[in-house]
């Protein structure tokens, strides 16, 4: 799979799997574990989760899927998790990370993110991230839902320059971040993780996507995903429980949008012509 480089040079895949809404209902646990295993079997190596999702339930789904995951070992996978802003004090981060590690049934998180900006001073969170990194409990850290100003402030704090990613809402219908957040990340060599790359399915009905889907013999949402995947330095983490959706998302890696396709997409979903507030879901 195509990769994107973290600031330290480590290559991570451009397509991962999201897990929001997993782990919320006990009766769906086995189905969701099977879905994550299917993704791993199909070659997905990056899995995004958070202590928030299903109140820890999504991390348990991922933990169970990693256990006995055929011939794949933990080292093959790149696990991303996130700490709540209200747990972002020094002690809070350390404790939250320990709990996440337990639910994930692993000894390390590959990338640990501050889920969004809260009221805890960045220096405290950064100190905790550094301590976790020094002890090997996390390999990289970063942020989520940070606008350009937040990112500048975070990166100027002691240790902040080591940040490895900014996970933000980015898809065809949410292009405001192209004005300043994406350039700010690119300037710092920090990959962007595009969350809700399918706008949670709401992009389905866009006529231009149907038109291009027909041209390429794929589905409208595969076109939407291929557009995100075509953006330099961007990783997409669509969530799918349906194996068909997952296979379609993998196949979207093969779609080559032409210059003409991109013009049509820009006309239907124009890039920003000025700054805007960072959107979040
Ligand atoms: P999304 O990935 O844009 O959309 C997920 C929805 O699309 C699910 O209902 C899924 O259905 C469906 N779907 C997936 N592939 C499809 C396909 N090929 N064709 C048709 N439908 C398809 O939305 P998201 O879950 O909000 O975002 C993705 C991940 O980003 C999350 O799961 C989470 O890990 C992360 N996230 C992070 C934040 C943050 O604040 N950092 C916020 C939101 C999301 P099925 O599940 O039924 O297959």
C-alpha cells in the first residue's frame, strides 16, 4: 500500500480503518471483531480508535481482533488511539493510556493523540506524552481537531515539535482546512489524518460522484475516498463494519482520478477562498 512519512521518516499506510460507533452494543461485539479482522486480512495495517468510542468498547474490539489475528503479529499493525481533553492532565494522560493499553491488550500504542483541545495547558499534556514515549508505552504522539493557530501553539511548546500527526475532518464537502490547516501541517512535515472521509455516508447522493462513479465503474463513495487518498501527505481512515464496504475502500486505492475528474469535483465542491473555523464532528 502507498505510504506517508511521519516526521521521523517512518512510513505509515495512506488508508486505515476507523472504529467510531464500534464497541457500543454487546450484541455486535463479535461482528465488529470479525470486521476488524477482515480489514487486517485484506491488508489494512492502520487502525484508528479512541478511549471515547463506545466508552472504551471500540478499543476492546480492536484488542480482540488483534488477538489470534491469523499469521499477523502486533508488529504489522499501527494502532492509533486518543485521550479525552478532560483526561489531558499529566496524571490523567498516564492513567488513560494505561487503561487504553489494557483494553487494547497490547504493550504500546503507535500513535497517541489529544482528541481535541480542552482547558489543560498544553505543556502538561506534552510532558505526559514525552514520559509515555520515553517508557515505550507510545511510539509517537500528536493532536486531533487542531486548527492552524492551535497547532502553532502546540508545536512551539517544549516537545511539541516532535508531533507526528493532526487528525481532522477532511473530505470533499469539508475543504476549509485546505486554506490554512493543511499548509500548516505540510510546512511542519506532519501528516494529516482525514477523519470521516466519506462524510459518514452523506456524500452518497452527490450527482458529480454518481457521474464519475459510472465513468470509473465504481461506487460514488469510492470516488469520494479516492479523492482524499489523492491529496499529498493525507491518510484516510474510513470506518466500515460491512466487509463489502471495506473491500470497496481498499479498491479505492486503485482509482486514478483524471485532471478532468478533478475539475468536475472542484466545481461541485469548491476549495476555500478564505479562512474559516475548523469544522468538527
Ligand atoms: P466515515 O468513515 O466517513 O463513514 C462511515 C460510514 O460510511 C459507516 O456508516 C460505514 O458503514 C459507511 N461506509 C464505509 N465504507 C463505505 C462504502 N465503501 N460504501 C458505502 N458506505 C460506506 O465516518 P466516521 O466513522 O465518522 O469517520 C471515520 C473514522 O474517523 C471514525 O470511525 C474514527 O475512527 C475517526 N474519527 C475521528 C474523529 C476525531 O475527532 N478525531 C471524529 C470522527 C471520526 P458500515 O460501518 O455499515 O460499513
